[in-house]
């Protein structure tokens, strides 16, 4: 689980940086992407102490993954952002925004599937101590999350959610007007908390991963088990959790749609300019 969990976190962050967080400059995106092999390795290294042979294996697998991502995925990101940019100028429906979201989700699943053989290979080469140390770290994280849930308040969570999203949107379109601030505040108050659901799922996922990794020396079986756990995350979510996720997704799509209706010419121009910068960067990086 160690390697694959870390690949999940690192690649999820990669997608967020490259596709969602359009507040960064094009130069930063290019620089960050060109150093991703180093960054991903150090992300993994924080969780697992590799020996020399394992280090070489991990670095080689990361290099191959990024080569594939650069040539196969980045052009698709550029295509999708072109559609989004055109839509923002001509008007977008909630359904069109959801299409962009689904495209990102599909990209993530392709990355997961592409990563699985390498992850199975790396995990099968970990020793018992490495595996035990990593699961201990996961359990500690679960305990920290449980304490955070216990000590947190709905008011503080609401404030943090509203502040975080407002800041990200300001980075993209500039200063918000009163109507836009009200829309974000209404959205933040409507979102259903998921921390408790997420913690339950994390514990179930870890338990199943422990069982899968106990059979890690059968690499074919390990890859099959990892495919189930990573390519089909809904299976560990309760019906209630799935309903909450779907509701929150609809609320996010509606917020984006409503905000788009309120954009001034200056805000829209700034947003489209950023998206077009990303498109150029993705095209350049994929060449």
C-alpha cells in the first residue's frame, strides 16, 4: 500500500496543480512539471525507506510514468481546457461544466491503471519491516484525523471552506464583488461534511490493503487486488457517502455556473487568459 498510496497522493496533487489550480503562472507550471520526477520520488521517500535497488526501481518507474503522462495526457488536458475556454466566453451550462469534471476524473483513472503494474512491482519488493512501518504511519494518520473531527466545529469548518475557495477564485479572476461573495458563502453553507465518511472509508481501505499486501509476493494477484481498490473507490463507500459525494459535486458545479454568470468583462478576460496560458504550456510540455 505504501507506494501506491503515495502515488495516489502525488498524482492527485499533480492533477490538481496542472488542471484545477489555474492561479499559478505558466512558467511555474512548466518548472514544476519538469521537476516532478524528483518531487514524486521525495514524496515516496518520506514514507518508505528504500534500499539502493529499490531506489533505482522507483526512479525508473516514475520516469516512465511521467513520459507517458507527458505524451498521452497533457494533450488531452489542453483539448479539454480549450473547450472550457470557449465555453466561458460563449456561455456554459452546468452539464458542460460537469463534462469537464468527468474528463478530469477519467484522466485520474487512466493514471491509476497505468501506475498499477509499477506499483505492484515496487510493493512486491518491499520487506516486512517497510510494510509494517508504513501501515503504522497510516494508522497514526487515522488517529490524527479522528482527533481533528472530534475537536473541530462546524462553524470553523465552514469558515475555512469559504476562505479557501474565495482565495482560489480571487487568484483566478481577481477581486470578488458582493454577489460573488454571497454565492460562495451560500455554497459553503450547503456543502455536506465528509470527514467522518472519509475516515471510515480510509480504515476499511487500509484493512483491505493489508490483506492484499499480505499476498504481495504473488505479483499478478497483487495487481488484481490493487486494481479493485484503486480503480473502483466507490465500492468502499456506503450508499450514504455516495449520495453525499454526488450532492456536493452538484453544488460545486452549480457554484461554478452561477459564478460564471456574474463575471465582469475584466474577470472573464483574466480567467480566459490564464486558461489559454495553460493550454500553451500543456502543448509545449507534450512536444
